[in-house]
């Protein structure tokens, strides 16, 4: 019999994956071109050409024993970590060294590493709804307690008063996802400053250390002149989790990193413990070929113009059909208000038109649905008449 904890996780298994599997089923019946699957945030543009070239060059030029072997440190190759640190310093005027970097198995691996490092059973971790649903499982993995801040469904910026009220002496960490999945909203500098001020005040009040964990797989995917604040500048006890899954279209390669600044309380102990956590969680070290490849491509990023074109087409098409949603500033998601209180019922009806969406309750925000527009532009254009038919069902 499976573990009791896993029973709950299986019961709450990702609605995103379930919808993706439904898309495959419908494609087999109606043809892929007639299914409008907006369920999974899987980049559909290729990695930059330089990434492929880097991999080929590494495989041709470097010692295969080294390329495919364990790294000397669980944190990753020293030269790779140094390159990451120097790139961050150049872009954000920081002062990191390679010792502040731990290469991880994607952002998800990094989050599990830092939560394993920080949490004692019963420690509380605050998240702002809507939030990436897997945070529930990540916190539960280490017997932490997830504390939700209810969503501001007008702006989707954090509710500061509720945040201040819900921080307790048991609060060990706060997770922010910026740009946000599922809304595409970017937390502004003003928001981050207020957040940091509240956390500083609460640390003094309780005499505890509260860590800010910034989950940043979408940092490079922003539109226009929007800027994403780099959080170590605003709060000392910050840990950054990054992934190349979206910025370089490499989700299956599972490569990312943690940044643990010297300014963080007990940073040396945290770095040592995170190295051990990387090993004992079974990751051992981040994929070695990918470490070397991304180190050569740190200034590259995916074609944001492609996502921007999709964003404009889907957003404007949905508004024209009568739907309501906030325009995303980053990432590649639209968070749409359902025309009925039960957004799961709305998702069910949408399937009658071969439209697949993820219910907002998966992100702690019922009454909304998420659409991932990292699909072909043609899929979006073909879907818009179906959205209009769906809207008419609800009298929009």
C-alpha cells in the first residue's frame, strides 16, 4: 500500500497534466489541428541555435569522462558557477561569486533543495494566490505547512495587510513567483519593497529568520519595458531559484540554479546544507552536459516576439468574445475570469469545443481559468471562433 501522504498527493494530482493527457485523447479522435490545448506551459519554440552548437562543441572537444561524469562538488562545475555569478553581476550589479551558486535540476529541483535545507516539521511557508500548485507538494514533502494569502483578483498583486496578519513565529519562508504563473503579472518594485519591509519588521518582532524564496523561471519572458526586480537587492534573507526551461526552451533538460547570497543569515551553513540536500534528495548534481552548455549561452534567450504575438492575439480575441482577463506582463499565460462561479464546469463545457484550460482552483484561485499561449500562432487563430461560440453559451 502506498504512503498516506502520497494518497493525498495522488488525489490532488496535477490538473495541468490531466488536461494535457485529455488533449492527446481528443487529438486522436478529432485530429491535432482541431484541438486547442492551452493546458501545459511547455515552450513550443526551439532553443536558440547557439545552445545546440554549444552542446555539439562540448561533446566534440571535451573529455567524455568529465562531460558525463559526476561533478567534484554537488553544487556543480566551479567554472559554470563562476560564469553564472559573473553574468548576474553584470546584469543586476550584484557581487556574487561562484560559491553563491548551486546548479540544480531545474527550478523545481532547486525549490525542493532549499525547502529541504530550511524547513523543520511544522514550519510555515507563505504563498500568494494564485500560485503554482506544486508548491503544496513541495512544502508537504518536508512536513511544512502551506499558508495561503487570498488573491486580489483586480490587480493580482499581493495583499499586504493579509500577509502581515498571517506571518507568525512559525513562518520560515515566503515564496514569490515573478513573473507569476498563472497570471503573467510582474510584482513591481514598490510591491517588493513593501514585502521586504513587512518581513524585516516581523523578523524583529519574533526574533526569527524568515527567508524569501524567489521562483524565477520566467524572468526573461517579459513584454515591452517591464522590469522584474532582482530581489537580493531588497531583502538580505533572499534565495533565488532559476531555471533555463523557459528562457532557453529547455524544460526537459532540467537545468537551473540557486543563488544563496552571503548577506543571508547563516549563508555558509545554508550553502553547505543545500549541497548535501542536492545529493540526498537523489539529484546528486545537475545534468553535466547542460551545465556546460548553458554556461556558454547565458546571454541568449528565447524569441519573446513569438510569445508577444500570441499574447496579443489571444488576449484581444478573448476580450472581443466577451471574456475578462488581466493583460499579462510576462510569462506565457492568460488568467481568465470564468463566466460562472464554478470554473471547473466552465472547463468541462469548453471541452465540447475541444478547448482545454486549467481550472484556477489548481492555483488556489477558483473562478478563473489558465490558458498557456505557448502554442502555435495558428492554433490561437483557429481557436478564437470556438471561444466566441463558447462565450455565446454564457450570453457574453
